[in-house]
């Protein structure tokens, strides 16, 4: 379980850094923006998979149902993706970073 937790924490930090890079960088070239989109997918998908595995294993092995809170962090990119518009992209990116930071805090406290 400690290995799963460590991998999830590392992937969480990578996902937060990738989102912060996009939040503070202004993309003028569409090619760079497209590459950044691939980097976001490459950072978030492994994190969501690792967090899902962590939640499932924590519920099954430890019978810890407080991990259900972390499911919100797994589905938050899908909810935010449905709501976001180009004008509100920075706000929703900040909300996503906060969700990832909350999941990082929960993982570190366990």
C-alpha cells in the first residue's frame, strides 16, 4: 500500500506542476498549446488511474471509507471539462489545481 501511495503522490505533484505551468504561461503559438494539451493528458491520466487504484485498494484492504472523498478528485476533471469555456479556462484550471492539492493533502496525511 505504501508503494501505491508514493506513486500516487509523485504523479499528483507532476499533475499539479503541469497545470501550474499552463496557468502561468501564455501560449501564443497554437502548436505549443497543442503540445501542452498532450502533456496535460500525459500528466493527468496516470494520476487519475493511480488515485483510482489507491481508493479501491484502500476501501478493500483497509475498509477505510473516507477515501471515497478522493473519488471527487478523480472525477473533477470530467466535471470541469463539461463546464469550462475558453473565457473561464484559468478559473477552472485554478479549481482543478485546488482539487489536486486537496487530494495531495489527504494522501500525505494518511
